């Protein structure tokens, strides 16, 4: 599995996965903007993929002060259940630990049980509900992972 920073050349593959994964996908301009923000990181995962560009999944995160916030993560439907999402999340958590981040946060659809279970495997906890976050009747759960040092104490 190769995880690397995305480039403008990766945008067609990212957009394909985004459109296959979400009812209200981000636009190409949203992804272009993320590539220019100094606190944003857009990553792609490559594996022998069904997509012609070799991109199996992607993740976008912001790193602001002592918080890492996962904005968007998706895996091509043909490549799900191969651990790609796990690798992407592990990369963000590893980066957070290396940069002395205290918490990693994200929003997830309340109805997206596979994603919620994946995040729980990493120790994310459901903290609060955001009603209608994804539109009428589509609530989000805010999940947080407190980053701890090797000895188990919180990173300050």
C-alpha cells in the first residue's frame, strides 16, 4: 500500500471515488482548494485498483494548532474491505502522534455503521450529535480520539 500526498493529476481519480461514495460529493474546486491550504493535507492510497489511475482511496485532513480534523475519507467501492481505509486513518494518527497533536476529530453519518466501527477500532469515541449536518434527517456524530504518548499519558 502506497500512501502519498495528492497532486492535481490525482483529482480525476479522487472525484470518481467521491462521486461513487457520497450522495452529495465535493466539487473539483473543493479538492483544488484543499491542495492549496497550508494546514490541509490531501492523501491518496494506491493499490492494484479497479480505477485506471491506480487510486484506491483518499483522505483529507486539517492540522490546526493541536488538533487534526479528518474532513473526508473514501475508498473505491471495488476496493473496500481490503484495509485501505484502515491504512489511511492509521497514517493520520501516526502523523498526529509525531506532531504532538492532542486530539483527532471527525464527523460521520449516524447511519454509517461500518465507518463508525472502523473508527472505534482506533479508539475514537462518539462525543456529540450534530443534527441535520448532512441535510434534513442526516445527522452526524462527532468522534474524537485523544492522542496518548507511548507510556499512555495524554500528550500536552
